[in-house]
C-alpha cells in the first residue's frame, strides 16, 4: 500500500519540485539586468558589483582593499534576493554573449576566474528518445546497414534549415584556392550557428552516426571540417588552451556546461552522473566552434579531445592529464554517443551490469548491447527493500529542496543495483520514480 501510494505521489512531487528548481519565473540574465536597472536599490548594488568585477586587477592599499571587498560582498548579498542572482542564459539566444557577460559579472566577482560547478545555461532536461520520436528514421529499428553518416548528410540536404547552415559552415571552413589559411573565426561562428539552430535529429545524425567501417568513421571525423576548425601546425598545452577559453564568455560557459552535463559516474547505470545522454551530447556539441573545439582523434574509435596535449606542463602535468582525460576517457560521453548511434536511450534505473564482460562488444565501439543481464540477487528481504526505498526517497526529496547535490545521486546509483531487481520483478514501482531529482 505504501509503495502504491509512492507510485502515484512521486510523479506529482517531481512535477512540483522541478517547476520550483527550474524556475518558472527565472529570467534570462538580459531581462533580469534590465529589470534590476529599473529599481533604484537593485541598480545601485548591481553597479557596485560591476565595479568590483572591473577593478579586480587594480592594486589597492590594504585598507582600501578590505573596505572594497566588504562593499562588494554587501552588494552580492543584497542581489541574492533579486531575480538577477538566479538568472540563466539559453544557448544560441539572440544576445547570448551579453547574457553570459551579465551572468559572469555576478558569479565571478568574489570567486576569481575558476570554473564553477553550475552551468550558466538554463537546463534543457531533454531525452534522446524525444529526438527519436521527432525523427523515427534514427531509431534502432531504422538504422541502416550502410553508411549512416552519408545517410545523415543526405537527410540534412533534404531539410532547408540544415542545408542552409551546413552549406554556410562548409563554405567558411573550406580553404580557398587563393588562400592557404582559412578564416578560423568565421569558420567557428558558422559551426556554432549550425549546432545551435539545426534540429538535433539532423546535426546529431551527422556528428554521432553509428559506423561499421572506416569510410563511415572517417566521414564522421570530417563532419566539422577539422583541417580548419580543429587542427593546427602545433598543439598548445591543454591548460593554456583552457586559460584562453576562460577569457571568452561563450567558450568558458560551454566548457563548464560540458563539465556539468557529461560528468562520469561509474556507479550509475549510464555512467553519467546526471543519467541523461541528451544533455551530455548537447553540451559536447556546444563546444564545437570555440577554441576548445573537440573532435574524434582518429577513425578507429569514439575517443575525442580538443587539439592540445600536456607537453611543457611542468609541475601542472597531473592537472593537465586530468583535464585531457575528461575528454578522452569519458565513459559518459562515449556511452551517450553510442546510444544515439544505436537509436537507444538510457533507461534510468534498469540494472545493467555484466559480470566479467566489457560494455563494448568486440569489434565495434560504436554499438551498445541492447540487453544486459541483471546482477545476482543481493539477498535483500522485502522489509529491508521497503526501508531502503523509503530512506532513499526521503533523502532525494530533502536534497532536492536543499540543492541539486550529487550526494543523493551517488547513493541511489549504488543502491539501485541491489534493489531494482527486487522491485521491478515484483512490479511494485520503477526506481526512476523514486528519485524525482533526475
């Protein structure tokens, strides 16, 4: 009876809490800034905060510096009660750069230039299955046995929007006969427009297509015209490239969006902390067209990386390797690419563990097993299952109300492997409903 009540109550709770957290009244930062400037008290504090950001590099005397820091801190505390403090931006919006400038003026004033945990972009919370419903030809039943990347390019040419923006970036990224060096800035801008404005069913179809031969994988690698948008004569140090990225509002924002939405977690079913493949692919594609543009490093795997290495890292070698590994060894991103290519999606709480077997079938990294055996029973009694389920639910609701912490996510991922089989087998409740925060 208790579980039956939870089955109907949690979806409603999910709707109410998600509406609260996503912020139905949350404004984009441009509108929030304009609104703030119309209020005298807010306008005064906001201008003070902007002066704090602009004056960070000025050398104050000790006394004036402490006084200035207190004033900056006071302004920030006052603005926390305003919509400006909770504003976000949308990728590809008309005034995206201005919106992000306002966002970072709020969040970097007292925190230096380090990347933050939260993305400056409004959460999308989409699913790959939503894309497949919009484009049935991408689903697993319709995947061809030929060159899927070629098929995706052909489908793009049949769509006016896709054809328009694809032609634009190919033109700008292709080296002309009279000029050996392409205009990378224009090439990057055209690529950003393509991935921002073209529906995912077409742009993802070209970038994440499933392949069975080298001809297909090479076409996939060449999708972004890497000779102009990606490759250079020499590879810069990855940390230097990151520093360069952080000086640009769009690049900095999209990099932290990638860190947020493609965070790996081995104890989660999908290997993604957020259990959402679509958000990870959106964040990855958002990096294309910035100085941090990633691409497939060869035609034999799904390994991706920005054009950089860790030579000349000195004492920062470990930090550099960790940064590069987030791209090259990211199981969340690889699984997301595989899932899209196979026309499948993550089933959030389905137990998927294969003992003594790799997730990747031999011979192809581009396909994900469609069915995996459930783990052996953990031997939990029905009473213990009920107790663990109840505690995990209460923990989820508490953490949701407090903040979107990863603590409950890691705990629930760990518990799911033991209790999901018991619950699903008896038809009580799907574990996806237990943790409304996903």
